[in-house]
C-alpha cells in the first residue's frame, strides 16, 4: 500500500464481496454487512446493473468469496476446539466482527492505522455499530511487531487464538510471510491460521498465466504489486518445521468441489490462488 494511505485493493475486494450478495445465487458467502461498508454510490451502482464481465473477473470474485467463507469455516472449527480469540490480520473492510455470532469470542482487527481510520469512517457512514467484542489493533509494521501490537490491544498470548490472513501474502516478500506465520505459532503452540497465497507463474497454464499477468498489472498500478509466490509443497514443509501439525492446502479443484459444485451459473475459481489452513 502507499504510505499513510488506506489500501486501494481492500476497497476493490469489498466491492466484489458486495457484488456477490447481489449477482450470484446461491451465495457461497452470505454477508449482510457487505453492501453497508462500501461507498453508498458504489453500492447503488452494483444494485442498478450487472455489467458483462470477462471470465477472469468472475473467477477472481469466486476466489475472494471462497477465501472469506473458508476462513470463517475454519474459525468455527477453532471455536469448537475452545478458541476464544480471533485475529483478522490485514483486516481491510472485513465484516466478520459485525456479524460475530459466537458467544465469548473476542475479535482483534489488525491493520495499518490509515486503513483502520478509513474503515471506521465507512462503518459510520453505513451506520454499522461497533460491537463490544471488537478491538481495533492499529499496527504499522515498519515501527512495531505483530506480537507487540496485539499485546497493546489486550490480546491474551497465554490463550489459543485463530488468525485469518486474507489477501495479504502476495504483496509481501517470502521472508516476511514466513516470519509472520512463525510469529503466530510462536505466540502460542495451539494457535491456528487460515490464509491464501499464490503459486509461481511458471506452474500455471498459459491462460491462467495471462489472467495472473492482467491482475498483477492492475494492482501494480494501484501501488500494491505482487511480490510473494510459494510452491505448495515447500510451504507445507516450512509450516511443519515451525510446529504446525494440522495443515490443509486447497487447490482450485478442491475449492470448486467444496464451494461451487452443482451450480448452474458456472461460478468457479481458477488460476494461481490457493487456500491453506494450519494449527498446532
């Protein structure tokens, strides 16, 4: 992101989640706050008309809603294991905290201060109230570590937590991604995480390479270029070395089987995106 400015890609992601609520049936990810948190004029435009869209844009929307659904599915399993803390890393315009139905679950939204200020303005405009279970944890990673930022927000390091980390790893260097995952499991050995990542361009088919190139060019123009790619097997090995013992890695085929089977509208994912979860 551009220094001291909110994330431009966070807005684009929120627009696609909102479009899913209006354009796709059945919904993979049901989010009644999605249309309230985006700009009212943009919400009205989505409701007025559905433009013809190229296949790569539809596949991208499918991936964005699938990853949100996946993270919240994994969270539900973590809560069933006794987890009472949920950390949304790079929260952007994520809306879980305002839909939280789990009694006793504390939610920490971690993001850059500029993005959080922008989000709070959006929540106010959309008349979305802040629940008592939510804590904002503004962290500028150039000046503060994740562990320290969470500690200042009242996070309990002696109790297990679940982390979601969506739409962030492609914008970070490989070493930064691995350091963050190591931090999560180092805080508490029972912590868990769900995140998405991208595989290298060289591993894709020609059509998926083109779709990745087009998307990469668009986000680069916004000042948020892709820099981080991971080989799936190598990433699993790294997680095991860190101490994660339960790891799930979903490719496009598995994502489609889980969330997009038996649809009549053809909505499905494809390309470089993968979903992964792990816990100790």
